[in-house]
């Protein structure tokens, strides 16, 4: 009985260890997270650039309107 119980304990330990992610899977998850962060930062930078361009266009339009009004 003791041997059977020891076998099941050992088998359970191996099963628990085998269920965890491998080093490659952990690395892939880390890379995916970093790629996601980089994509979000790029989108934020593009939005800021677009807003700056829009502000510049609005300022140019206001200047043109002011010059034409005089």
C-alpha cells in the first residue's frame, strides 16, 4: 500500500509540473505583451502627431481668414 501511495504522489507531482507553461511559452507571452505595449505607444504617438497637424491646419486657417477679412 505504501508503494502504491508513493507512486500516486510521485505521479501527481509530475502531472502538476507538466501542466505549467514551458520556458518558450513564457517567453512568447512576454514578447506578445511587449509587442502590445509597443503597438499602443505607436498608436498614441500617431494620434498625437495627427492632433498636432490638425492644430497647425486650424491655426493656418484662422490666419488666412484674418488676412482675408482685412
